[in-house]
C-alpha cells in the first residue's frame, strides 16, 4: 500500500476513535434524548421481541470473541501461520477498547455492576467481525462484500438486542462500534494486514495462501 492510502486509512481510524471519545464524554453525565426514547420504546416491546433479543445477545456475545481469539491463537501456534497470529493480535487489540468503559463510568439503564459505555457485547462482536473481514480480504477476497455485509448485520443485531433488553443505552452501542472499528483499522495498519493496490494477492483455486513467518 502506498503512503497516501495508508494515510487515509490512518486518518479514518483516528477520526473514529476520537468520535467515540467525544460521544462518551458528551453522554457521560446522563442519557441523551434518543437514548431515553429508545429505552422507553424497548420497554413496550412484547415478550417475543425480548426473547429474540435474548437469543441474539447469547449467541453474539463476548463468549464468542473468547472462543475466536483462543482458536486463532492455537491455530497460529500449531500451524505456525503468521497471518493467523496477526489476526489473533488484531482481534485482541480491537477488543481491548472495552477497557475504556472504566474511564467514562457511565450508569446503565438498569442496575448493573459494570459501566455502560461502551457496550461490551458490541465491542466484542465488532472486533470479531472486523477481524473476519480482514481475513476474508486475504484468503477469499471474492467474498469480501458478503463478509462486510455479514459483519454489519451481526453488529447491528447485537446493538439492537442490547438496547431491546435495556442493558445499554443506544449511544453505548454506537460508541463501541466506532472505537473498535477505529482501533481495528489502526492495528491492522501497524500489523500490515490491510490489502493494498499492487500488493500480494491470494493464490490458488480456493483463494488461500500460507503466510510464512
């Protein structure tokens, strides 16, 4: 990747992180208007919606992120694949944005012993989704658009489930997606994981290639 595209991606990453920080500071004192409106609307949802949100929240959760990062780490160690190792590092770094919640210390819509901003579920799912998109770009680029669409759907469903369950304010989910994506972009640039024009492309009929350390 040439200097210009890298600079643009770096600027986007920084902008996303700063936007998340600015939002966190803005809502730290209390819920915003849209937060309250969506919380009240969520309380009016029927039991069917709540049950669906419970299922989504259970499947798309920090537990999934734990399984993914452990699986990537073990694969990298056993198969000695540098690409997989970098992907595990990328996921871990992006997921670490959840630690920012202790700086904002925002109160949740319900009584809970952890701060609300940013959403832990959305942070975890966004980290996994972003890492999956990056891996798809390297290993199966022809399916990249589908991977991006699937990633967006997963993040949106997770965010909606947390708001529907009144476990988080809407802005908690937005801040989580912004910070995790921004840090993910910056980490991917440092790890040289992002594809670039004229750079190496996947080889073989299945679009796979082994990356040696």
